[in-house]
């Protein structure tokens, strides 16, 4: 059970970070700082990828319990 709890927490943490970086990217685009927007977008996508891996683990554990 501890593993699934940690997976949920990890997914949430990385989704929150991804959202933060997407907001930053939008602000940078509005300010015509497209290089900074690019950097924020790359960070957001990295966090999304990590969250997606955690979500896969969560699904595996939920399916295994049925």
C-alpha cells in the first residue's frame, strides 16, 4: 500500500510542477521571451513524463488488486 501512496504523491507533485512551468511559458510568450518560454515548456514536459510514469504504476497496482 505504501508504494501506491508514494506513486500518487509523486504523480501529483510532478503534475503541479508541470502546471507551474506551463504558466511560466505562457507568461514568457506574452512578454515575447520565446527562448525562456521554450525552456519552461521543456521543463513542463519533463515533469509530465515523470508524472505519466507514476500514473502507469498506479494503474498497474490498482488493476493487480482487482
